[in-house]
């Protein structure tokens, strides 16, 4: 577990896409973000107090989150110098960058000397088991998608909050680096060795007997030729009772693959249900989540209404319109018997 | 590439299952196996000349293959001592054991001193790309299965040989440790990081313009809850023109999972074709391979004939009956256009 609250790093960044991990934390976990750290040449802000490392520590911060992406996911010298200063001020360091903190000797030496912890959230834990497909107690929802980066993490977080707001126990189970920093725990699924994909999900969403829901963050798409293996193992490991299909209606080609088009919603939903039945024959769809950020309110409302009609399922832009109708469906679902086996 | 020919290691083993890698090499590559190394307490033989390390080197051997599995895949002291002696005698070492040769300091030191090479065939190469799904030139066949360990490697090798016997260029593309040792190259797919599964297959089966076939060794099953992610990424990376479905008719439960039953052949074939169409819409099934080793000849022939009738596809036990009818079908297939994109 990564110690909270966080100080969010923006550094010298002027690239909005590049700070999406810091942004995601500020949006979804303002309760655990005491401030942002930026240099004078940084033109971006998360709307949080601008603090230096000492002031952040005084305000209660425990960990500096390097929630930025730069070219090649490298730890540049600026980043290393800032991380060293943050450790001197009493902060742990967490990073989702490709280049690991633990591979930078200056950071490792400083952490040892100061008693600080370095968190590389792209490093899976070492004890992931092979999946078994054994039916587990409790209720699970998984977000699936027509493509990568279509809103699966946002949708999952919105569902967790909406359930909690109705007094239902609900936990977000993170499978990507931003999600892990938001939740403080989870598995960086894309970095797990292939034989352990489904086992990694079984590990982060074990038997649950308190009547609550695990909301599991989806990754990739069964229709993305680069990453469908990850999505398949995730689907089997999650053994979801409920699926929400996430889609970006403005997407014309698959992310990173201009020679592939997104699948039809009905084909994608059916393929996910079919694959999911292997580990949970009772799986059902409970909604469709559309990213309507490029549309005005009337267009967005109209598209969601038409999609809902077409599929006979709740449809909304979760971040913009909420997920009330999906939550109504979830709450009407019975808990599976804890001892059931397939 | 691992230098051949090989000396096959049996050591002190008395467990037929434990020597299956050495056995696979002796069966499929007698041409590159100069002998077997066994201690006096080893009760097994591959039918090859029994040689010590010096005699093997004199007979041309270049690499000692530790083609055995012992408890936990560990390098015991016996194995290390034998490997050291083999290196002194002039041999490289190749191992498919879970514990890596490179993590044993005595072996690393000896290899450096003697100029020998240590091959850990479970270590993927470091430059595997993310898959792109780009259509590649050439013809590819992939074996798929109802379960793990149902004969996919044997079937793939039989097909490669049968094509070669008809004068067709054909290469076996290995995806598991025994296959890699047989081919001298390949990718240990179960050890690849999840995001790179399909890219690993694209790498080992690149554009092919000589009119020949790549025969790609399948892994796992779309219906195995532990490993379906590997099988999915393999299917997409292979973009096969032809599939052969492999099945063990005596299998009652999925390997390692007594709570799961094997799928029906028709369901399994249809699921594989459906998933494969993402990267090759022209994919077709060309045969069904049954492992009939537990049946007498009449039973085996009868089962294959009935299965062939039911599916309208060639069906045989490849190792026992050959694969002539499947090869006839393959040779009747047109080559896809090299420049085609999806």
C-alpha cells in the first residue's frame, strides 16, 4: 500500500495528456491530494494548492506521485533531482513511469539512507498465482470496451462512488497504473507475465462475503489485436456477474492501429458475454457507457437515449450524467451463492 | 540460436514424465541428437548412444540440453556439477527449467572463463514489440486445442514434416520450451509480459515470401480459465490462414482444473475461428487432431472417421496415422496477397 495523502507532481510539464495520471488523482481522489508541485515554467494546474516539498510534508503529504508521462517514460535528471529533494523533505515516491525508480541508483541510495519507500506501480507483486477459475463468493462488475482508452477507469470509479453513495459496500479494483495510484493498491495487468493474467485478477478480487461489490477496472478490448490476450485473461479472472460496455463514439480507428476499425457495439458486447460465461455462466450486461466529451449536451443525451433503446440497457456518459440506472440494475441483482462451483 | 547437435541429459532420472523434453528431442530431432548422458542409477533411455561429455564433444555435440523437469524446476547440485563438467568438456548448456542457469553463479563464472554460452529457453528475448495486427505476407497454420497438453506441439511438428516431405518449404515456429529446443529458436510464450503476447508471435513469424508455410505451435486453450489470455494473443499474433483443432478424447476435466470440463469440439472450433477472424478474416479449419494413444487401432480409426464425418474435415492422430488429408487441404489453399491489409 502506498502511503497517503499525496503531493501530485507536474514538474515542468506543459502537456495536458502527459499529466493524465496526476489529473486522474485530482479528479477522483481530491480527498487524498494535499497539493500540486510545479516549477515556474509549468503552465498547467490541477486546481490544488501549489506546495513545495517541505510545505507539502507539513500539510500531511506522505508520498510524492510522479503522475506524469514524458518521452519514452524515462526518469530525466529533473525528475530524479526533484524526487531526491522530496525524499529529503520526508516524502515517499510513487511512479508509474516505464523506467523504474529502483533502477536509478541515486534514488535507491537516498531511500535507504532516509528510510523512504520507492513505489514502482508498474511492477507486479512477486506472488501472483496461476488462475483457477474457481467460483468466488461475492459480486463483481467488470468494465469492458470497444477499444483502449474509452473510459473504462472513469466508468468503474463512477460506479464505485454511486454504489457507495447509496450505502452499498463497493471497492474499485485497479488494473492500471493510474487506477493503482487512485486506489492505493491493484495490479499493473499489462506488466504481468502471460501465464498469470487471470490469476492476478483472482488475487486482487478474492472471496467477498460482506454483500458488497468489487468494481474491476477493465483493460484493452477483445477486439484490439495488440491487447486482446490481456482483456481475455482479465475477463476470465474477474468472473463478472455484471459487465458495462464502454465506448467512445468519436473513435474512428482502433487506438494505435489506423488499419483497424472499432467493432460494432452489439458484436463487442456479445463477444464479451460469450467469453465471460466460461467462468461465470450467469454474467449479464447492465449498461453501456459512452464518452460524450466531444458532444454538446443535447447530442449526448440523444445518443445515450437511442443507444439505451437499441440495447434495452441503461446508457449514459458516467462522468457527465451519472450511472443511476446502471446502479438500479445492479442493486436488483441477487448475490450468487458463495459455495457454487461451475 | 542454440548450437547443435545436442547431447540429451537424463541424469539420475527415473521419471518418464520428467524427461519429456529430452524425449521430444529424441523423437523429433534424432538428426541433431548425438547421444544421451545418464548416470548409472538412471533407469531410462532414449535409445541413443550413452556418451560422457568428452565423448559427446568428440562426436560433434555442441550443447548439453538439460531436458528434464525435477521438483519445482530447480537446478539441484547434481545438475550444476554435471553442467560444469560439460562446459569443461567444451559444451554449451541449454535449459528449460524454471530456475535460470544465469542465476547460478558457478555456471555463470564457468561460462565466462571457458567462453561457453548458457541458454535459458524460458527467458524471452528482450526486444519483443507490441503486436500491430498488420497483415503479413505468407501462409500460416496454427494448432489450437480444447485443453493444454493435447498434442499441439506433436501435431505442428508432424504437419511441418509432412509438408517438407512433399517438397514444400515449411517451418515449425516454437512457442514452448520443448519446441524451442527442437527448433533451436522460438518464444517461450507463457513467460512473455502480457502486453506483448501477440507481438511475440508476429516477431517469430514475420513476412514470408517464398511460398512456404509457417506452422505455429499453439498453447493452452480459449476454454482454459488459467491460460486463455495466452491462447487469444497467440491466435491474433499468428493471424492463421489455417487452424487445426487438437483434442484428447480421454480427457474428462481440464488440465489442473478438476472443476472444469473440456468444451465440445464444435464450440471450441467456432470460438477459435471467430477470434481468429479479427486478424485474418479468411481463416479456415483444415483438420482435427486426436490423441488416440489410449485406444487400440480399430477404436482410433473408427473415432477419427466418425469425427471427420461430423465436421466435414480431415481427422487423424497425426503421430500414429499421419496428416496426409490435412496437407492435401493446405496445398489446395491459395496464398494470400502479400500486400493485403485488413
